[in-house]
C-alpha cells in the first residue's frame, strides 16, 4: 500500500499532473461531444406513445445525427426540446414535414379527421403526434414545432432487454381494399 | 528516421486532448460568428449599403447567460434589448441573429408581414425583431411568430470587427448605442420599436367583466 | 408558437395542394396540378387506449382501438394526409357512377 503511494508521488511531477488533467478534461469534452452529436440513451416517461413505449418508462437509443430534422421522414419518432417547457424533451411521431398537409384535430381527440379541417405545415416546421391519441399533448395543442427544436431520432428501445427492438417507421402502403 | 516519427507522435499525443476541448469551448462557452444580411443595420453591419460582402464578426456567449446555471439546467435569463443567436424557425440549418424586443407576457403591436395586428408573447417564447428600419429587410417574429426560448443558442457579447465594442443590452431601454460617440445613430435609437411593446401586458389586462 | 397558418376545409384540399410556400409567400406549384387520386395511398396506424371518455377501467386492463391515418405520397415528395378527404372522394365517385349509370339507362 505505502509502496503504491510512493510510486504515484514519484510520478506526480508538475508536468505529469498537468498532462493528466489535460487528458481528463479532453476525455470529458470528447464524451460530451459524442453524447451530443452521435448517440444518446435516455429514459422515457408518460403514456403518450403507448403501445410503442411503456408509460412506466423505457430506455431509448437516440441518434443525434438526425438533429434539426436532418434525414427525418413522416412516421419517424423524434425527440425534441419541448416548445413550452424549458429543459424538457418530448418524444413524438412525425405526421407532417414542411409543405405537407395534415388534418387539424382538437387536442386529446380520440379520432382523426372528424373536424374536417386541414392545415399546411409551414416551412421549417414539423407536425408531431403521439401514438396514444387521447393521452398525448402534441401538435394538436401547441401547433407545428420548428425543426430547430428536434435533437434526435429515436431508433431503438434498449432496456428492458426482453423488449429490446428497433423503433419502426409505421408509414406503410395501404392494405385496405377500397 | 524513427526518432522523427516518435517526436511527431509525441506532439500528437500532447495535442490530442486539445481538439475536443477546443470544440467544446467554441460550442458551449464562447464562439465567433460572422453576421451577414441587412436585418440588424445599422447596429451591426453598418456599411451594408456600400459593401455587401464586408461582414461584422461578433463574439457569442453560449454559457447560459453568464453563470445563471449549469449546462444541464438550461435556464435562460433574457432581457429586452439583448441581441441573441438562435436556430431560425424558417430554416433549421441556419443560425440567425436578432434582438429580443418582447418577453413572455408582453403585448406586441406587430408590423408589416404579420397578419394579426397585435400578439401576446406566450410562455417560454420571445419576440425577436431586426433593427432595420424597413420591415421588409428583416425575417423575424413578424413573419414566423414568437420564437421558443429553447431555440436560442447564445447571446452576442461584443463586436470584434471592424471596431471592437462590448454590447450592453441595458442601453437599449435608454436608446443609447455603445461605441456611438459621434451620435451617428441619433438620440433615442429605435424608440418606435420600444413604443410598440406593452410590457407585461398580461398582468395589466384583467380577464373579468367590469 | 408556430407562424399563423390559414385553416381550410378538407373539401378544398385538391385546390390547396397546388399552392406551395417558399419564404413564407404563396406560389403556385410548378409542373402542373397534382392529382391526388393518382398518388400512392399510405397508411399509419395510431391508437386510442383507455380514453377518459370511456370511464375508469379495471386495474391492469388496457383497451386499445386502432386509429388509421391515410396519406397520399406523391412523386415530388409531397405527403398529404387524406383521412378526412377520402370519404368525400368516395362519395363523389359513387355519385358520379350513379349519375352515369342512370344516364345510360335513360339513353337506352
């Protein structure tokens, strides 16, 4: 024990300590940059995306490459800084990209299209909606959100392990016969 | 031959942590930005009329308002008159610079492209406008509505080029422009903008029948 | 809050589809009018689980009703949500077919 202590004290020259702190700070900054520009894991909460995500909370893998709406399409689940609450993130599915047309429903409505009203999504904004319509606070409440608020695309659920799966883009060719 | 390689590797090894520290610093602490466009004349880019290519260089402070909190708290202490940088709601790939004219709760009398004659600034949003006298030269809240505070990335602290001057937002209320010794910009700078803002109108407008 | 956008009725959808907004100004879409019927029909399924209107459920019971959103994805990348417009289109087609078949009967 005292031998280890003597060894470290011998190595702790001013130059060595400086290099160590520099390496430590550099590693911290590099990890922060990766966390903000490449990939992140975060716990979700709330019933607005049931049955895609568990209301009790799932750990989600988020790709930060898709921030500001790069590479996002209709049907992707995105994470965004909440427009009305500072410091909070929201996760919803994209219903309309800039220039698209969407049905405008009342907040917390259980159906889509009942009010027969439509809007065009303004440029630079996206219209988001949760998968559990009556329990989701989304663009029906606060309108289309600017794409600058988007900070990542949710690509998978990583915990609990038994339910680990990729998050699908649910937009698919229609299978009805009318 | 082997010695030179070793020396180079050693230099690289010492410089390696500097790169992420530098990137982190320029993104989260202090950064430099070039201002292009006429929307903030004559406050920034004063010579836009004569020289469209000469751009002002500004120093942007990205730390949440000088120690108002740690990075994960994301608190913002914004005041009217601050010049801020933010992700433009019209184009998410572009960072824009405008002045904060209205805080949450103010009632703004809007100008040109806006279709509603007056708007109240909602919670967690601010009203941003460019300083240009002609509203058509500025793409701001009059076009895309109040801007969410979550979009704001930093506050402009100083202009570095052509002339160095520290920007003091407190002068906005008195109509002064720092560094304007010759009074080129006149007295009571942009008072017509301040006249259109009814501060904290939500506290004054009482939703009762009387 | 978002910029102020006009709201229109689902019946007027085919007219509005040919308006495009660039720099927050309205312009006619280049390349001719967009025909919604010819665009590819897509669907997205969302759910309405335990809505509060249905009362308080028994503990542990979750009842989900699927809600289908219909879209038309056109060749130029435009995606139009037609959940409200499809029934209108089907009604018009049915009326047109009824009118055609009755006029055929008359001419015979």
